[in-house]
């Protein structure tokens, strides 16, 4: 494998995204709600799964570490990931998260969410050895936190801390309901609202000036 790209390890909460497309030409007779005549349905990995397949689309080998439940939606998610990434999956509870957008004419009429998709008790122990193996020769790590619990698992955080100590580049994409980044990661990428939620002090305004002020608060931590 001389000259081959070193793998990127993506860690986080994988979801299933579904777009249901259709046409609308009437309202329900019993409520002011549109009737969607379904013409197509498309499913794709979401959350950390989407991040993983996007990186893999650039020709880089990707290992995805996540929690997947053996339900129908979880099986569908596994099939979508198969062949695109190397999957390291630990146990999950609460049902695979499915975010379904009901769309017509290029616009969403409604979004429905179901499932909790949280790591089960013992998730960290179940993936610890495979996670260490995945990180051993990693060129970079992306923590794609969607607030479901993978980023908060102590075994996962310990493994990332060891990668940081080895100077492996680690990018942490946080979530308002997620865990704080492991200290020492290379880059943290909150949006403005996430940065406000994590900051210790209030910062007025918006745009670049507010972002820089929030960064000055967050970087020492």
C-alpha cells in the first residue's frame, strides 16, 4: 500500500435520511392539508453516515464508527453504506433515527422524525478494540456529533485523546446537545448558534466579528 492514502476515521451518530417526492393537486376533504401523490422515494445515509460517504466520494478510504440498531431502518442504512465505507458498528437502542422529508415541486411540505438512535449500554466496550485498530494508521479523524451519544462515550473519548496525543489531526463538528470536544483537537467547527451555546460569556451581534469573539472565548478551553 505504498503511496496509498491513509484512511479517514469518521466517528459519530449515523442517521437515515429519506426524501419522499410527489405532486399535490388537492387538499384533504377533512382538513386543510395537501394530499401528496407519491412519485418517488430516495434514501441516503445521514448524520455521520453522510459525512463518511462524502469523504469517501473523494477517493479516500473511510472507516465509520457509529451505533446501529438491527431494525429495518438500520438494515437499510447498512446497505447504503456497504461498499462505500468500512463500518465499525456498535449496539444502539431506541430505533434507528429516520428523518423523512415529504416534498413537492422542490420544496418540503413536512418533515417527520422517528427513532432515538442512542448507543446502547456497553457500546464503548463493544467497539473499543476495533476503534483503536481503525485509529492506528488514520490520516485524520472527524467527529461528526449529532447529539445522540457516540461523542459522549468514555471509551470513544479516550481513544480520540490517544489519537490527539499521537498528533493525528482531529476535526470535531459539535452539536448543541452533544458532548464538549476532547481537549487538544486540531479544529472545532461550530456554527454561530453552537458557539454561543458553548461560550462562557455573552457575545453581541452576528457575523464575522461575533464569530471571532466567540472563538477567542472557546480556544483556551
